[in-house]
C-alpha cells in the first residue's frame, strides 16, 4: 500500500512538472495594424462648402527614391481631397481663397523617428516597431487660413505595404485617411 502511494506521488509529481513546460510564443504580427491619434488645438469648425487647399510637407532626407516619394504623396493628396469632398468641403488650387489649409506628410520610421514626430508635431500614435516590417507615419493637420493657427492634428502609424498593387495601395490609403479624418469631423 505504501509502495502504491509512493508510486502515485511520483506519477502525480511528474505530471505536474511536465505540465509546467513553457513553449516560446511566436510574436503575432498584424501587417494591417494602424495606430491613430489626434488632438483639437482650437475650437474652430468649418461649414460645408468651405474651400481648402493642400500644403504637403516633405521630409528633407528620405530613404525612398524621389519617384516613390512623389507617388506616395500623390496617393495621399488624392485620398485627402476625396475624403474632404465627400464631407462637403471644396478643394481649391488657390491657397489665398482657402478657408483652411490641409498640411500633410508621410515618412518611414527610418527617416522620421517617433521622438522627432512627438517633438515637432506634438503627438505620436505609438505603434511598436517590428524588425520584419517597415513602419511608416502619416501626419496631417488643419490650419485656419485667416489666423494661421493649427485647428486640428492627426497622426497614423502602420506598416508599409510595398508588395501591394497600385489599386490595393489606393484603397489602403483611402482607409487610412478616412479613419484619421473621422476624428476631425467628430469635433468639427
């Protein structure tokens, strides 16, 4: 009987020890993950039909080729115009007729760090970096044309989708712009 109890204790102990084995967790990477932040600087709102102009801002030194930078800015400019137009605002090429200006910039994390974004722009979405993917940032702000003051700022971080087709990139860009601009419309 004592032998059976000892055998049961040994068996039970070995089961407990074997159940405590840790299996290393594989890091789950969501390439479509986005982090979005925004802040309202002053309580100004614009009525539908208000004119806006685009004011793209470029990072001085970039790891992208000039044609890649131009293509990316064109995608974002088109998405911003389409999104604002769908909410009743009207784009104008003549910045002097604008009621508000829309400044924006895009950059890879290797060209514009989170610290620099926070120091210069005042907000950072805080998407963690991933060694396997290239993190990028899209920064956008609304500036009142009359006063020159920033009304609203938004920032989005995500991972670059360099393997996607042109149509897929256009669709993703439209989603990114729409999601951050939704925060502007909610406070407009």
